[in-house]
C-alpha cells in the first residue's frame, strides 16, 4: 500500500493504492474508484479543510510540500520562495549521461505490482480500460485531457498508438544530470526518474518537442498551464537539490510574476 501526502495539509490530495483498489480523496469532494475483482467493501472518510491548492492526482510520496498541481492551481508565493532557495550555477557537461544511469525505465519503485508508466497513465487518464488478468496494471485505453496543449487525446495501447500519450519528466533526466544528478547515488537517480511529482502524461509530439529542454528554452504551448508547470519544476528541483542556470531562473521568475 502506498499513501500520498503533500505537506500534511488538510484539503490536499491523498491516495491509497492497491493492485485492485485505489481511492482518491481530494478537496471539494471524494472520488472513490473500486477496481474489478475486489471482494468486500471499501470505505473512505476524510476531513477536508477549505484550502486552495492541490487537486492533481499523484501516486507516491513526494517528500515535500508542493506549490503546484496538475489542475493549474498553484501557491505563487511558495513557488517563488522555493525558487529563491535553488542554487544558481552553470550547466555541467553532458558527459557520461545515459538513460540507464537512472535505472531501468519505469521500474515498480513503490512495489504495487504496476510499472511507473502505467501508474501515471492510471492517474492522469480517465475512462480507463485495463488488460484482463493484470490487476489493473496495464492500461489499454483511456482519455487524456492534455495539460500542455488543452487537447483531448484518445489513448490506445499498441505499437502504432501508444506514443500518442507519453510520460514526461517535467525536469528531464538529462537536465538533472547536468545540474547535480551526476553526483547522486544510483538509488536516488532511480527514485528521481520514477517520482510521480516529476511525471505527467502528456501529448506525445509535444513531449518530443520539449526533449531535454529547461524552462529557458521550452514552455507548454497552453499558456494557462505555464504557472503550474513552472511551480511543479521548482517543487521537483527543490526536493532533489537540482540547481538552475541563471537563464532558467530568469524564465521561471518571469512566468511566476504573471501568475
């Protein structure tokens, strides 16, 4: 069982995840999803305060209070404060970077029986359908309300269609490698690569367009999501100690000043 808490603040998202059951509790209401094959009764009770803030669904402990959410609501003051704590340095050489430096792709780091990619698809899609006999660990189809473009994208698992929806590392692995991750342990890099705080299901072509860009060189085309995007990047960098370049910090400050 994995339980999600963001900063321990009432009214923020909490997730209980099991192979055949997961329950989302969030401010403004209770969204309970009981998966096929569960015997017995699942119940959830939560006391919710009227705090604005997190409505995004995430799937593992972020280890830090968050100033951002997938819904686009952010705590601008908190984001600015965290940005001010980030070290500002030049980008280190990319020498030695390889994807496997961050462990096997989409490892089951939370030991819930599902790989990270499918965990994020399950979190970010709606109207999901799952492959039978997988304890809802393989998403066959679903609908994505893409935060980067604002488009509605139909996801269908398959050789020619799976890439329509991709899982973006908000702080790219290569960017992290050049801003501190070279010095991390293998365990920390694996955690970073699979942390739901740093992962988002998005439009595949836009993810390819972004590649390993930081905020100084790429922002989501959908301007309404840029504040949340920057705040989420700051959350990730603050959690792991990833530094920013001066140009990147300027770009982040520029976005936050307009939020």
